[in-house]
């Protein structure tokens, strides 16, 4: 049971990290666009 939980937990954390990096990229992109408009 412990091994199963570890295996199911790994993809979740990886997806969370991927999602966070994606959000960070979007924020940086938006800042870049607004900076260019100014």
C-alpha cells in the first residue's frame, strides 16, 4: 500500500511543478507585453 501511494503521489507533484512553471511563464510573458506597451 505504501509503494502504491508513493507511485500515485509522484505524478501529482510533477504535474503541480509543471503547472506552476507554466503559470510563472505566463506571468513573465504578460509582464513582457505590458512593458513593451509602456
